[in-house]
């Protein structure tokens, strides 16, 4: 399934995968998880078998295997098969990625609740400046969480209609 690619195109793809991989790494994935996900996003066709992923990333079998296992279990990657071909082809599961992304942005509410617990424990603190700043942080998180929830609801309604 590997297609012939000019060297300059391959270098460009590798740089894009690297840039996207760094972004995903900063967003919480390990370096190899981020690069596997980035490669699957940029691949054309939008699926690759295990050995194509390994060869492109020049990573060990165990690193690629662990990354694919993690991404598959998280629902952001799945695989397809083709009749007469025993290999599995991995691809980004857009629906799973969207679900995972929504869950992560909704995590602001969880953080807000945790910091509210901190505030409750600091009720008798003499460090009122710090407590006041924590209260502002909680208010900001509540504001963001409410806005995010409204945006997600509007998005879901808009996309159900179309």
C-alpha cells in the first residue's frame, strides 16, 4: 500500500508529522503517541499498516505497538481490514477523537471542583491574597466551563440538523 513519494515531499511530510507530534506531546501525549497520531492524520490514504508506521517513524516495534494500543484504547484510532489481506490498517477515528476532545475540554469543570475543595480547606488561612487569587481562578474556570458547554451544545445541535 506504500506509494512512491519524492524525497522533498517525504521531507515535508516528516516535518509536518514532527511539528504536529510536538503539539500533541505538549497536549499530553507521549512523543511516540503524538507522532503516530500525526502520521495517521497526514497519511494519504488515511490509513497505514503497522510496518508502514514503524518504517516512517523509524521507531521500535514495541514503541509503535504500545502507541497504537494506547490510541486504540482511547478511541482516537481504530483499524480496518481489506478482504484477502491479513494486515490491519490503522486510521484516525474522527468520532472517537471528537468525543475524547470534548471530554478533555469539559475537564475544566473537574479542575474547578478540585480548586473549590482547596478553597474550602483554606477557609481559616491568614494568606487572603492567595485565597482571593484562587477564588478568581475558580470563577474564571466556571466561566470557561459554562462557555465551553454552551459551545458544545450549539455545535452538536447544528451538526444534528445537517
